[in-house]
């Protein structure tokens, strides 16, 4: 829960941002500069949502600089893009290159990102060797923080992959519970987009939905670069499932939604946070997007009264509405600012490893409530929120808060 | 859905894909027949064509799929869009030939082919940087009419694809077989040197091949957008590689071969998707390898017999 004072401070911070938005001097010349690395998928199918995530970080960092949140220190951003033209979306190889770039710059004391789990799997071992902590605002694949895979993703030992969202170990199964209990489905067909996130999410969903007694009629993999899914959708149609669950991101998701609208008009369609957000809306369009269920791995924030000031300041500054992951990104930046502040207050030098240790013990009041992490870096709060797209013709078709209708928190698995 | 319905539906799916691949394959084949050049920029002329057409449709005030036209307005909008797109794409093809390939005409080895790969990436990145990377919702004024044949569904857009593809391919075939310039094209394909000696303007023939091939690719790009309701900077590569496989399967350089090859690849993709799922690409590209190893001249035989 956010305290009244913390909320006031947040609001003051955003107000300051607004007040100083046009040309001010951030910090003093004598300030030490600490850099925060950012890795997002700014090129490719998820670019639209990535930009909205980045805006959230920029707001928090600007407010910290202008409000002199950490006396004697100024924050600087090193923004890197893990999307490439050839991949058309996030590219794990580019993400690895970006991680090396951050690690090799000694001014970088912490990072935010990546947006995608496939990128996270590539970055985690490099960040671990460089002792550089990152906080992801949206990547949800559970393997990266799972101690079972510690040798692979944190070879240097200490957790360096923190999250301000929960993982697909909850996102998939909780949605399975929702669909079985609340929507009462008896049969489902499962698809994934062959990426690390999509496969993991679909696996987790499938395991739980089977436990719930729902019949899984089949499982297929989509090639995200292919244009035509009519063959597999026709096959699904012939099996006549009540629901379709898709684990994956926008590149395949948008095409799937368009073609499923034609071929499977009456089937209940659902996915994870890969089909939540502006990218999915603007690419799919109406009427094809109508009725899709999606989840996010955090509480629903943008509709929350506590976030109203943030939403207003954000929309005013960037001209677009924020997504929930704009807020989890903002919160991630707050956690880093707080960590740097606590290290600086001890009088010790602000090093990566000191900042990492400070993040590990964080208890930071943010918009989503108090953020703290478990021993592996996962968020203590495990809320998964369910949405359904219902066209609001009065609003812009890609207005996330108008088109995605919040339904409920999914039942815990 | 019964098994027959399922097969019928997958056949419809496959023929739609196939018609699109055939239109694209024709461009490979036309240029290859005359220059013995595999033109990899063709992939992305198709992609650029779909964006040009999107721009034209937007100029008519269309955005998503909310505005539906019928009757004469629909026919007029489609006719104008097809015409503008085909001419603009054709001119892009001509520009590529004139600026990037003609200076290399007499250079031996793979220089020209590698240049087309470069041009392909240039087009790809121009669209990526100017339009953006997200999949774009395509303006589509066509009514969403579906005909039911037992359990199978035939979308009216599928009929459009078949109709347009058929008209364009028949037009091309007649042009190549009957017209004066078509005859010159065939003569150049057989032996450019001899054709030149007989007074054929080879440069004009080459320009014509690029224009026609690229115009068909542009039409293919528009059809792609209308069929799938989206376009993106990345669509050229997957569709292009399949179309290239189709051209090789039919016999590269052979116009009817490209049409049949396209349909076969489309059918394999649809029926393979039913049985083999994500393994379909393995099947399609195995065909490419097998044809190249065992029957390099393809099903219908390669044109350009006197060049090797």
C-alpha cells in the first residue's frame, strides 16, 4: 500500500517535472553522474509499447534530477534498443550486445529492462558477470530468476534480475484458473509464438488448465515472421474448441487476431501481456481485436485513483496514454533512485555492487504499492489482472485505458 | 467440420496463398528469363507496393475496416488503387534497373545479384525508418461477405485475389506471346546477342521486364494487404522466399511454370500446415533443395537455352 506521504511525494515529483519541463538546469555542475542503462525493444513489432514504457522511466529520472532526489548525484540514461530490423522484434543477440555495452561502462550502476524475456535470457548471464543489477518492468519468463537455472542465468551467484511485475509462473496458471472458473470453458487450443516468453507462458497455462479438468485439444507453434496462419486456424476450427489461448508477443499476435476473427469468430480468445497494450490495438484494429482477453503481471494501475496524477502528467507530457507497464517502469526507476540514495547516504561510493545490494533489500513506496523482492529478485506481490477488449467508439482505437476493460484479479494458482 | 470440408477449406486457403506467390514468382521469372539474374530486390518491391497501396487507400479517406464500400464506389476505389500501385511499383523496378543494375550489365559473376540484395535491404530500411516497425492495420473497403460451401467458408476477398491474379497472369501471358514487345522479350530471353543483331532494343526489353515484374509485385502487395488486413516492413522476405521457391519449382524463367509453382507452394503450405504445423517451412524449402539437386530446370523447364 502506498502511504499518504509517499503519494504526496510522488505527486510533487511529477508536478516538478511538469513545472521544469521546458529548459532547466538539472542538478549542479559538481554533481557526480550515475548512469542507468535502459534496454527496450524500440524497433520492431513492439515499438509502440516500448516507447510508452520508456516514457515512464524518463519521467521518474527527470523528476529525480529536478527535485535533487539524491544530493550530489545526477542521473543520466543510456538508452539501448534490442529490436532489430531483421528480427522485426526483439533480438536476443542485440540484447546481449547491449548488456555488454552497459557492463563495460563503469558509470552505469543499474539498469532497467529488458522488456522481453527472450532478451532477458540473453542479457542475464552477462549482467551477472558484470555484477550489474537490472529491474525489468515487463519480462515475465520465470526461468531467468528460478534458482534451478542459476548456473545459466546468474553464473556469478547473486541475483541481478529484479522485476516490478510477477512472472508467468503466475500469469499463465492464474489465467487458466480464470478461464476455467469464471468463463467456464471445457476445451481449449493452445498456441505460442516460439519465443522464450511465449513458449513459457503457454506451457504454464497448459499445465494448470489441464489440472483444472479442461480438455487441451492441441498445441501448435506460430512462426512470427510468417504472414498466414489460416492453415493452423482451419485445423483448430475443425476441432471446435471453446477457447483459444495464445502465449506470445505482438508480431504473431496481431496477425493471429486478424485471421482468428475471420476463421474462429465464436471462439473465446485470450493471451497474456503480449497481447495487452497499444501495439496490439493499433496493429489489430477493430473489429478483429474485439473480445480478446489479456492479462498483465501486475495490479491494474492506470485506472487506479492513486495513479491519476501520474496518468495526467504522463498524458500531458507525451500526448499518449500510459500503459500499466509504463507505471511498472516508472516504479522500477523509483527503486533504483531509492537504492542509489541509500548507498549515497552511507557515504560509501555508489558502485554497482552496492546498488545491487540496496535493490535486493528495497522497500520502496511506488504507485503499485511497496515494492520489495524475494531472494531471487522476483516481486513479492503476485497479482495478475485480467482485461477484455470492448470497443469504446468515443475514444481513439489505440487508447489503452479506454479499449481494455479491466475485469478482475485472476484467481491465484 | 467433416474431413471433406476441412480439405476443401485448406484448398481454398492454399489457392489464395498460391495466387499471391504466383504473382510474385512471375517477377523473378521475367527478369531471370531475360538477364539470368535472380533479382532479390523483388521481395521488397512487393512490400513497398503494399505500402504505396495503403497510402492510396488512405487518400480515399479509408483507415481501418470500418468503412465498407459496395457497388461502383468500391470498384472505382479498387481500380484506381491497383492502377496507381502497379505503375508506381513498376517505376521503382525501372529505377532499380536503370540506377543499380544497368551499369553492371556486362560485369561477369555475381556482382549484379549481390547488388539486388543490397537494394532489397535499402528498400526494407527506408520503410522501416520512415513508416515504422509495427504491423499496420490495413484500410480495407471490401464488404466482409462469406459464402458457405457445406462447412467451408469462402471469403469474398479470396474471390478478388483469384480474379485479379487470373486477369493479370492471363494478360501477361497474352502480352508475352502475342505483342511485338513480348516477342522481343522472348527473343532476348533466347539469345540477347542475336536479338540485338536482329534490331531488338534489348535495353527497352529489360526495362519492360522490370516494369512488368515490379508492377505485378505491387499488385501482389495490395492483394496481400486486402487479404490479411495488415502490412509490415517485414512481409517481403517470407512471401518472397516462398515465391522464389515457386519460380524454381516451375522452372525459373518460365512464365506458366511460375504460375503453377506458386499454386503448388500455396497448397503445400495450407495442407502441410494442417498436418505438419510449424514444420511446413521445412517441407517447402526442402522442395527448393530437392528441385535444385534433381531437376534444376523445374517442372516446366527453364527458358534461356542458349546461354550456357
